[in-house]
C-alpha cells in the first residue's frame, strides 16, 4: 500500500518528497506523513532503499514557527521521534538536499545514512540567533560528521552556508553541480549501498575521541567574545557539544535538557521578540497601503561617506546608479572609495571579480544635473545644512522626471522644509541610512506632512531591495533613532555631573552588552558635530534647562575625539586609554561644582538603569506623538542602528519586563534628577494592558 502523495518509487528506491510548501517546515501533519512514508517504504518490496527530499527551494527550513508554544509542537510524532524512526530504518536512507536545509531540516538530513546536495543548497543551524541551541540532536550529529571545530563554526555563527563550502567536510557524501539531477545521484548512492548489502552506520553510531572533544570545546570556550558570554545560549551550546564524547543517547538527553532550559530564558524571549518585531516593522500601516513606484535607476547626490556607501548598496542590489557631485575632485574621491570597496571584497575572496566588475559597470559618475532625468529615485547625501540641502532640492526639482521619488538622507533636518524647496512635496521623503551605509541594515523611512502613500511604499520597497530593514518614522527631530539616542546621551552626561567618570558609564553599558559606550562613540564620530549643533541651538535653549557644558569645554581645548588624538579619552598610538585623564576629570569636577552637586559614585547597575529609563521615557513620548507607528519598531531601530544588545530585546521589551509601579516611580525620580524642562512620558503607550 502506498497511500501518501509524498511517496513514489524511482529506480527501485522509495522517494519521499516533503510536501509542505513553501519551505517544508516540519509541522505536525508533515511529521506524521514522513513517519507513515518511512513505514511504507520499509515494508515495500519494490524499494531497496529510501531517499528523503524536498523541492528546489527547500529541503526543509526546520521547525514551524507558528507551532512554537502550541500543543501541536509537542504532539507525537515530535521531530525526535521522526529522527529515531529514520535512524532505525533497516534500508539505507539518503537525504537529497536543494534549497535550504536549516535547523530541524538539517538535523533530519544528518540523521540519514547518507547525504547528497546541490552545490547551491544552503545549510545551517541558526538556533543560536534565537537564543537556543539545536534541540533535535544537531549538537551531537554535526561534530560526529565534521569534527568539533567545524561544527562549532556553524553553530556559533548561526549562519547558513552553501553546500559547496562544506563539500570536503564530511557532511555530504556527494555535492553535485546545480545542473545535475539530484534524485538520480541520491537514488544511485542509496541503491549502491543496498545492493552491496552494506548500509553505512548512522552518524549516531560514530564515536569521537573524548580527550580531543574536551580540548576542542575548552579552546572554543576561551575564544567566546565578551558579548557571547553575556548570552546563556553560547556556553550552553558548548556544554551540549561536549556531550558528543558520550554515547549518542546520553549526549542527546543532555542536549535536550539544555535546550528546554533555554526556551523560556529571557534572552531567548528577547530574541524571539526582535525576530517578530523585524518582520512587523517592514509592513506598511493600513493608511499608507499603496503599490510602490518601479525603481531601476537611482541617483545619489554627494559621493562622501554616506553617498558612496548608499551607491554600493544600490549597485549590489543590481540597480543602475548615477553618482552626482559638485566638482571633479569630490567625484573622483567618491569613485575611488567605491573602487577600493570592491577591490577589497574581491581580494578577500568575498566576491568574484566578474560580479564586482558587473556592479561597477552599472555606475555612472557625473557632474551634470540634467542626467538626473534618467533616475527613478534620487537620494541626496550632501552636507547636513538646510540651506545647502534646499539648494540641492531646487536643482533636483528642476531636473528629475515627473513621478521620480526624491529622498534626503538627512539625520536631523526637517523633511518638510526640504520638500518645500520643490514644487512636488508629495514625492519627497526621508531615507535615513546608517553608517557604514553598505553594512548597517537599518533604514529609517521618514514620512513628511505631504509624502504620498506610494512614495512611502517605494521607500519601504527600496529598503527591501537593498536588503535593509526599513522602519517607517514620522518627521520629528532625530526621527526615532537619533531622538532616543540623544535622550540617552544627555542622561549619560547628567551622570558625569552627578559623580560618574566617562569610563564608568561606558564600561557599565558595554558590560550590559552595548557594542560601545556613549563617550567612546562620541570620540569616534568626532565631538565637533555635536558641538556645532549645540552652538546652533544655543539661541533657542531655555537657560533653566539642565545643560552639561563638558563637551563644549573639551572642544574649546581642541579635543575633538579620536581624530585629534584626544576627546573624552586620550588615544596614544590610536588606542583608547582605559581611563580619562586629569584634564577631563578636572573639567567634569568643575561642571559638578558649578551645579552645586556633591559627586557620588554610581554603580554599574544604577548607570544602566538610568540609561535605559531615559530611552524608555523618550520612547513613550515619541509613540504618543506618532513618530513611531508601533512600539516594537523602536526596539528594531535601537538594536539595528545603535548597538543595543539584541538579546536584551530593546528598550520597550526591557520596560515590559519591569514591574509597572516600580518603573513609574523610577521615571519620576529620573525626572527630578534631570531638572527643568524634562518631559515625562506616559507609559500607557508603551505597556500593554
Ligand atoms: P560627507 O561630508 O562625507 O559628504 C558630503 C558630500 O556631498 C561631499 O562629497 C560633498 O562634495 C558633496 N556635496 C556637497 N554639496 C553638494 C552639492 N551641492 N552637489 C553635489 N554634491 C555636494 O558627508 P556624509 O557624512 O556622507 O553625510 C551626508 C549626509 O548624510 C548628511 O546629511 C548627514 O547628516 C547624513 N548622514 C550621515 C551619517 C554619518 O554617519 N556620516 C549617518 C546618517 C546620515
């Protein structure tokens, strides 16, 4: 009896084709069908062996996310039962892989007696990115197939790689060209074993040298980065892998215990929250549903740090790019940047030379404004100065074709004031990239008062084309990210006056997992940017507001940050001193004294809480103002653009873990410390229920 749609005989082999499109996620119904098919194949006299396969796009992407936390996830047959059934099969079972084989999908393939893959198939164990470890014997199987070091490379990175890259690792019996027939190759392998009467041992039956496993795991533990050590899943993964020196069943039990402990951990919850928040963020809200305008040619105006980076993303995405500058020298510098970028990637083996050449052949450098007529979308990335940008937008208006989308990469300026320089404000929006623009995934898509829905839809669609994470923002000073970052930085400056040194603040925050502390960041980007902005705002600043003058004093002394060898820190040989020097300490003490503050040391915990509270308060304000469409968008922006530790979920996620009454009390205390002019946000916008 062969009742299942996923079962057929080819060349004397039972071919079982996973049939849960689009990516064969291993939901309960599919798991049931696989077990039935395995039973049928084993009993079928017409089949001497079995091949498990999927579709071109996917062998299987692993667990079904929609089942997580529902009874279906734990309903038999669970994935472990399916794997045990495969391993117990008396006939040889070969997995035939094309498309993705991830997580549980790869664990299923690794349980088979053999594996054949298309060179382009993508394999990986991404669980660590969700704060978990492979939970269906992956930590036991992969080291048995490829050795501990390579297995850890895959599991610690969570990144998928092509089967081509794993061709000689022991993971596959054969890797075939994409053009070759996968099933023919897999059936031949399976039938060969059956005919020889020599079914190979299941990877489960292999043993590893215990002393070597221990040494390799120990070495990997020493290499964990500070940020990895802050996340429970990394050490847990190493514990589980250490178990592969034990008999399989015992190691698998250990793995399961570790996995089940991690599932409810705060880090895993935070990472699941980020994962969902990122998916949500890219969706347009109901009031701006529209079809995007088609974009094939992008014009980038200004070939500086940002313009060159934006041009590279667009070229990588296959778009044509027009790069416009104000003079030959600046244009040549921009072109040089782009050339160096591509030659660097080729030299590092990260891009084939032909691909780099093809990308650069789509670039047209120019000094001619009329060339803009060819662009579907224009991105301005000139100096951060309203008058300069307005002049540039007048030129754009004069030369861009009707219907072209006109974007500014401004960090702080008012999109509406820029749009007013044109006769078509409906076509204008902000596309705020982050530096380096070809690396950072975040893209703030800023809606002006008159921006048309299809223009916003085009901005969001372009973000996806450029492989970015586009987040919709309202047009308010600093949009979402810089607005929250400013509130955070200001609070960190208050802490300097109250008793902390810059290194206390920076170390506390990096100790919590931030990529860098605010004072090290300020030194890196240059204090003069903030200084200029402070000078511009001086006339309108209310003198009753708490204002910390330390940065101004540093700049007056020529301490502009890393580029001048000193800022908050000093940089001997380009390396940051771990402590601030006597000059900076004196400046800080003077600032405290001028405000009548008796300096009190702040603990690392107090510093982190104040920094987080400042972010949460600002998040509540900007949600109430509608600058962010959803609370979770704020978390995406902070994690993707500002080095907020992803495994802490973002400020909104953090706030939701706190006791509400306590949070309100702490925010009121923060308001008192922050002085006149501080606006207290309403937590109703932020906290559900
Ligand atoms: P940059 O100074 O490196 O480059 C600006 C370029 O614009 C220069 O090459 C200049 O020659 C060119 N330019 C100036 N006026 C022009 C005109 N009339 N026509 C054509 N080209 C002209 O500046 P950067 O850092 O690339 O910043 C550009 C914009 O991006 C600014 O609005 C900035 O706020 C924004 N931004 C900067 C970020 C950063 O980290 N640097 C991050 C996000 C946004």
